[in-house]
C-alpha cells in the first residue's frame, strides 16, 4: 500500500494543528493576499487586475455573492483575501495546455486530488477523450460542437440529456443557455443551487412569495440586531465583516448561531483601518450560541415562544400581513422544552439571553447560509427563521429583513435568468411569446435526480456549464459510477478538475474566457451582467488579455452549440446574440420579470435593484396573499450510541471543490485537509486520541456503509456529539437519498457517522487496500460497503 503522496500532491504527513485564531483578517490576510496574487499573476498583472476588481467600471469578483456597496462608498481595494485568491486562481499564469494532457494519461490524472488538478493552470484549447483512449487530445471547436450535436440529436428523447450550471455563469450566458436547452426540448437544468440555497428558495417562496433576500445594503447598516445563523462570513463572505463592523458602529448587536466559534464572528481586524491593522479590531458577536448541529429549528421555536410569552410581538403586522398565526402560537404554547434543550444542546439561560436581545430590537436582520439549509429539514429551518421575523414584523421595513447570503457570485442571477429545472409557467409563456416555440412544460431533473437518471440509464449526455459536478455532489462513488455510464460528458471549464477524469464513453473539455478577461466580439468589447445576494444587477467587464487565443466566451460556446444542434429549426438569432450581447439583454428585458429596460438600467454605475414585493411594499405573493406562519414539528435528530453528527464545511483555503491551498488558518489547521474536528470529551468517550487516524464511516437508510478513510482526529471546540470535516473529501459519506424534504438539497451538514481507528495508524496518502476502484464492496454481509479512495478531494 502506498503511503507517499504522488509528487506535488497533498502530503498529509505535513499537517500541523495549532490553536484556532480569535480574529479574522488583519495584516496576515493582507500578506497572504499579496503573496498569492504575486505568485499566481506576477506583480504587473496583479495590480492591473485588483484595481478593477469590484469597481463600477471593472469586473465582478468570481468569489462569493456578497454585494458591493454603492459606487460612491467603494474603496480602491474593494475586495478581501478570498476575493484575491479567487481572482488569482483564474488570472494565474500557469497553463494546462495540450502538452499537459499529452504528458498525463487519464489513469494518472484519476488518482490526483482536485488540488493538484487545479494547480496545473488554465486550459487553453478544446480537448477530447475519444472512446477507449488513454489521453485527452486537442479537437477544433467546430468538431467539438458537431460531436455534441450528433449525440444530442441521436437521443431517443431530449430528456436523456442533462444540462448542469454552476453559479459563476453570467446572466447573458445563462439566458441563452436555458433558451437553447428549452428549444432543444427539455427542462433538465440542474444547477449548483440545488446543492446550495435550494431549501431557501423553496421555503421562502412558500412563506413570502419570493426566494430571495428581503433587505438592502442600507438595511444591514441600520439594523439594531443581526442574527447570523449557520454561516461563516470570515471565510466565505469576508467583506460582510466590513458591513457588520459598520452596523456595530451604528449601535447594532450580533448573535452568532453556530456549532463552531468561527474567528470572523469573534473579532474583525479591518485591513482598511489603522485599528484593524495594528489595533485590536472590532468585536463581532455579542452572543455566541454554540448550537448542536441541526438544533436551529428547536432554537428558533424556543425563542419565538419566549417572545410570545413576553408579549414582544408586532400585532399590527401579524394582523395586516400574515396568515396562520394562531396555529403557530398554539404550537409554541405547547413547546416541549426538554426537546428544545436536547436538540439545541444549549441551556435555557442561553436561549433566554438571545430572546431578550431579539425582544428588545426593533430592527433585526436574519442572515443565514449553508448551516441552516443542508439538512433533511432545511426547508423547515428556513420557514422557522421566517416565522421569527414575522412575529416582530421584521420584514419590509428599514433595518430589518431576511437575508439568505448566497454562495457563487452569480448563482442568484442564473435562477433569475431561468436556470431552473422547475420553471414557473409564466416564465415559459414569456419565452414562448418572445421566441415563438412551445417550451417543454414538464419539470426536469434536479441534481440528485440527474445522478439517478445516469445511474439508471435514463440519461446519456451530461453537459456542465462550469462547476465540478461529480466532486460537489453527494454520494461520490455512486455519482462517479453514474456519470461513467454516460455516452458523452462535456465540461465547460477553466481548469482541470475531477469532472474531467470521471467521464462518459466520450468526453470533451471546452475552455471558456474567465470573468477577468477581455471579451471582444464583432470588434467590440462585450460586457456581461450579474446579480448579487441583494438582487442588485450590474455590469462586469474584464481587463486582462485571455489566457489563450483559443478561448471562447460562454455566450459564444452556448450559441455555437445551439447552431450546431438546432440549425435553423427555430427563429432564434444565435449568431446575432453571440456577436452582440446587447441583443441578448434586449430579450432579457422582454422575458425576465423586473428586467424591462435592462440595458439602460445596467448602464447606471452600480446597476439596478430587481423588484422584491415583500421588501418594497410588504406585498406577499403567496397562496394566501400574505406572509405565512408555518408549523413544523420540534424534533431531535436521533444519533445512536457511539455515533457523532458530522457537518461538512469549507476551509479558509478553498472555493468549493477548488482547493487554493492547505491552510485553514482561522481554525489552526495547516498543511493538510483530512481532519475531523471532535469535542475533546467525545474523543475520550469514544476511546480515541487527539491526533489519531480514523476512518469516518456513515450508515445510511439504504443499508450501505460509506467510508472516507484516514482522517486525523483534532480536538476542537464543537458541541458534544458534533463533528466537522471539510468538503468535498467527505461527500462520499452522504447517501443520494439523504436530502432535504421539499427541496431535495443534499443533507451535507447532518451525517451520522462513527469514527473507526484506521490501520496502520500512520499519516500519508494512498489508496486503502482493496478499494482501488471505489466500487461498492459486497463482502457477503447484509450490507454493502462503499469505500472512497483517499484522493477524492
Ligand atoms: N472563500 C470561499 N468563499 C465561499 C465559498 C468557498 O468555498 N470559499 N463558497 C461559496 C458558496 S457556493 C457558498 S454556498 C457559501 C457558503 O458559505 P457558508 O454557509 O458560510 O459555508 P460553510 O463552510 O458550508 O459553513 C457553514 C457554517 O455553518 C455552520 N454550521 C454547520 N452546521 C450547522 C447547523 O446545523 N446549524 C448552524 N447554526 N450552523 C451550522 C458551520 O460551523 C459553518 O460555520 O460561501 C461562498 N463563498
Ligand atoms: N459536502 C458538501 N458538499 C457540498 C457543499 C457543502 O457544504 N458540503 N456545498 C455545496 C454548494 S453550496 C455548492 S454551490 C456546490 C458547488 O458546486 P460547483 O459549482 O459545481 O463546484 P465549484 O467547485 O464551484 O466548481 C469549480 C470548477 O468550476 C470551473 N470554473 C471556475 N471558473 C469558471 C468560469 O468562469 N467558467 C466556467 N465555465 N467554469 C469555471 C473550474 O474548472 C473549477 O474546477 O457544492 C456543494 N457540495
Ligand atoms: S467578499 Fe466575496 S465577492 Fe467580495 S471580494 Fe471577497 S470573495 Fe469576492
Ligand atoms: Mo453554494
């Protein structure tokens, strides 16, 4: 058994652990940013790029979907450490050209981690893997489009094709993509949102009529209280800390609800201020509630029951704007506090403290991210935090509202543009009226359903516009085996990743321009548009020369594919679209609600804000034409004896499946990623040792055990019974059927696991014995075992 890391790949024996940090950003962040920028881009290119990042005349950061302040409030350096990492990753000088693919057979690439693959640099030309071939080889764009068209036109039904989207795709590319897919004849448009804020979209749509945040940037500034639940802004939305600092300066308080004491929610050293660079910085959370994983629903209900008991309600709002209050109040009156304490792991005193802060705030903003939604009851969690806001009328008034903080920089915009497997009828009607064809009306596959369709042979062609589907999805081994059944897999990707090495019978990689790059078409420099977490739409234009002269924009790729596949069967001017994006925006203005006059509106510096009825006028377009209180049962997620509840999260040195580096600085983990954070008392009761190597084993309803081998146990301040590890290494533990009720979002954050001492107890990288293929091992016992190879990261 190999215990040495492949050359240049992750060597977990280098892993070191120190105490978690008590603040985010500060001078270290500036140092790390500059170092990363210069290493990847060189000094000149780094300066050229960063001065345009998040500026009104520049390009939108490829990192998260945190909004920009209005143009007059922007700094010259309007970005964070992780924004610099995101840009550096794209604007790197490294190249994975044809020589790279010629030098590395697919078999070798298959054993590499996503970290190593990503570090090889930008892909420079289209590549194809012919049936049975050992290497990817160059192919012309025209030949590539013809090959895809041949496959698509050869299917028995358009529903045998699946078109995935990741949330970096611009509004223009997203619009033409969904148009092409529907003109081709299917709604199979799963996206990263299915794994991300799907529970938010479903839950909010039900209770307020729209699945988006109800606040503005100013509301955050003027809030008196911010409740931040299941979110780690110091790492994942770092500029949010500046907004929180500003709010605190205006007198706001913060409650953090999180199993972990995340550094960014303890203290922030703002690099834009002297106090942040040399002083103590700003204290963030006034109260941290170290809730047990999945204890939020019970916590929100307990707080609500106290508000009810103490009479801190906005009766006018409840009466005029809500439905279902009585049933909800009835449920709260009967709340079982024993269940609450068991579920939350908190004391009554801690909960009362939070309730008092909420009771006395007249303007509260509720923020959340993955910690609330990636659970079986993710939709119920979203509805429950909404209940809490409704009780005090904290929606549709200044300084208050619901704020799901989105992930990918344009994930929200892609949905607005129609990337959705369950499109509403009015959107399809508008497409029909504008383009003169009848779009398919049946719902398509979401991410989980798409995997099942490949697994069961119902789908044959996978097309991914960005992202890294196989690595991001749950149930890695099942997902990989499913995608291997495909006739053709196509990935539109900037850099090599796992979805290229887990491929169908034939495979293509199509390299697009990145957002930081100039996009010249028809002699004119084209801009694109994006939407942030606060429904603000603005333009983005890259300043850099493209990584290769072979790259094509995503708009071009989609329109060219449409021409190759559909010919002139539809009256859609694909070539005009591809040569002049204003023509696309004109159509967006006519089809997408709230986008009339799109071109003129995005001409404004800073763009425009899409309408949001609850935010703007307290109008709720729900079934009841009111905000709806809902009743969800109070539950405790049952964790059998000897097991722990595992959440899978991001380190400070990754963007989803793109691993930038191996340091999770704020949590004190350096030089490796295969760690499992466990409460010290659980380490004792489970008869483990700090630093010991264990296999993480999950047992799921399908009777299988799933194993992620060789993780180092790290003693960490997390609630009893709870553990944490990084994604995507642990995705193999989440069964496809572990998903949220109502939204089908994988339950990545509540996995019941046990930790089994690994043998031999030594560090290293390599495949564990007997699991080379990653196939389920049927060892004759009642259950099947899925053991993931260790390189799955
Ligand atoms: N640098 C960087 N930025 C990113 C990303 C990235 O990978 N890297 N990814 C982007 C994307 S796509 C997204 S969706 C966002 C994700 O942003 P986050 O949602 O902040 O990301 P996670 O790391 O998944 O962390 C979730 C937080 O929830 C907590 N948590 C886990 N389980 C529970 C629970 O049951 N209850 C509560 N209350 N808390 C819980 C965890 O301790 C952690 O602090 O970030 C975006 N921004
Ligand atoms: N266990 C666990 N699993 C999770 C999560 C979790 O918290 N825990 N989080 C989930 C969430 S919130 C999300 S959003 C998904 C993420 O799922 P995805 O969006 O599918 O994954 P990413 O890692 O963001 O995609 C990275 C790849 O995108 C390509 N890329 C980068 N920039 C561009 C570009 O400009 N254009 C194109 N065409 N390609 C580009 C690169 O080739 C890179 O390898 O993962 C989900 N999976
Ligand atoms: S907060 Fe998000 S969008 Fe802003 S610079 Fe940082 S990574 Fe980019
Ligand atoms: Mo996400």
